C-alpha cells in the first residue's frame, strides 16, 4: 500500500472516530433523564382524563430533587388519547396533528423502567388543563368544556366525602363478594342529607359495580394493596391461639403455639395454613365481617403469655390452658382463661374493692383482685 492510500485510510478512520464521539452525546441527550437515588418521589396519583379513570400500571408522581422538578405523568398515557402516536425508537418521539415532539432529558425522566413526561410539557404537547387533588391522590386532566365539566363534578363530589374514603378514589380494590377486582372511578354522597357514600367501581371486565359505604368504612371491599400484602404481614411468624375468640370449631387448643406458613384472603374468609406445635400441618378458615385484621388480632397472641407472667405456677397455667377458673385466681389469670367479660360491675369501700364479672348467666366475684366465688 503506497503512502497516499495510507494517508487516506488514516483520514477516514479519524473522521469515523470523530463522528462517533460527536454523535453519541446527541443520542444520549435524546434519552430520558434517569432520576438519582436521592430524588424525592411522592405518592401514587391516579389519572382521570375528561372525567374517565385511566387504568395504567404506571401512575403520576410529584418528583423533586432532580434537574426539572415537576409533576410527571407516564408517557404511555398519550397512547390512551386520540390523535397521538408514540415511536419508542431512539430518540423517542410523539407525533400528532401539531407535529413531532422529541422526548429527551429536558422534558422527561426514567423511573422504574418507564418513561415519564413532565406535566408542564404534557400540557404544552396536548393542550390539556390539569388539576391535582392531594386528599384523593388523583390528577384530573381535561381537553375541553365537557371534560372540564365532568372533572369538576367529580372533584365537587369528593369535597363532600370523608377524608378516609377519598383515598379510595381511582384505586384498585378487591371486592369480597365473588372475589372481584376493580377500580374506584367515582365517590359521592348518596344524598345531600346522608353520610352514606356511593362507590362506583369499574371491574376488570369493564362492567360497573356500585356499593354503598356505611359508617365511613367499606365492608364490601378493601384496597388491593392490602389484599396483596396480607400474606407478607402475617406469614412466617409464631402465634398463640386464644380459644375465647376463635370459633368453637377451630381445631387449635387454647394458647397453642402455631407457625403461620400461609395466609390468604378468599371472599370474607382468611384461609390460614399453619404448623402446629406437634409438627402437624393444619389448615383452617376464619370469617370476618368488615375488618380482616381484627380476626387475627383478637384470635391470637403474638407473644407467648407464659413469658409475660413467668411467676405463675404450672397448676395455674394448666387451668388456663383448659379454660378453667379456680378460687384465688387474679383478674389477669381469669381473663386469660375465659376472655374479657361482657361487663364489669364494681363496688368500692374504704379497704375493699368488689368486682362482678358477667359472662352471660355466670357471675364471677373478685375481692381486691382475687376470685372469691362465682355463680352459674
């Protein structure tokens, strides 16, 4: 190869290297900004467009401690709007009748492997108006008068709903009856003079389910997050059964130590798989009315009662385990054996306190904290 050809080859390679060096930063700048680990990401916000709940895995977030702090909405939201197309090739672009919009580090962030567009740039791109509602953690977007009217109707209804219930707006829920899953798309007072709240829930199959909420707490559904975390909260732990509050049909003995290997919600029942102190596996069901947590909290001790009262004799503990009482027991021992009474009537004099504990038609009498007698 002559010197001229070598010089041409070197020039070509040099130009190629320069091209790569200069082009790569441009490509990098066209990518979303990856938020740092110390960035502040706020609560999940559900998204409503023109009054309709948009069901996406990705939610909206307020993100702070980054280059461009703002409210951010998922880029995928644009695929739910008419007239917008997303090209996910690098660089990502959004096309509409108004032209092509490039997604880069100045207007977007990458969070949880999804691209989010700043709300300010989303509005510039779409022309939508926006209003966030902190109490319900919902973001309302609208494109015109009709959408604004519907959005403000939902917001006005929310103003009259109790704070605790507002948190269900736009959220995924588990409905006990039929084990259905849906999203709350509307909350409103049942009537102007009523505290009853009507929840409109859109089910997985698109049908609408309506439920009335009494006394400020839903008894027909729970937040889906709670449904998913039941197992995490209760499995892998030891418990001591309290037969005073468990159903009589439950196979466990009073104060028997068990290890929960699985806890699942099925309708209005907790299905619990446990390992007994004998080593045998046991599955049982616990029903509840409105609060599944009370079933375990009332039916089981999380600490061995024997370690709480180490000075009590084995004779006393044997009676407690058999759910029996005897003269001389103190109030804590009687309560562990029989559970809390329906009511307590007390009488006081100078040196004497008498308590009458009522269990149906049975009455226990304590004198200065010691069981003196009982009547059936």
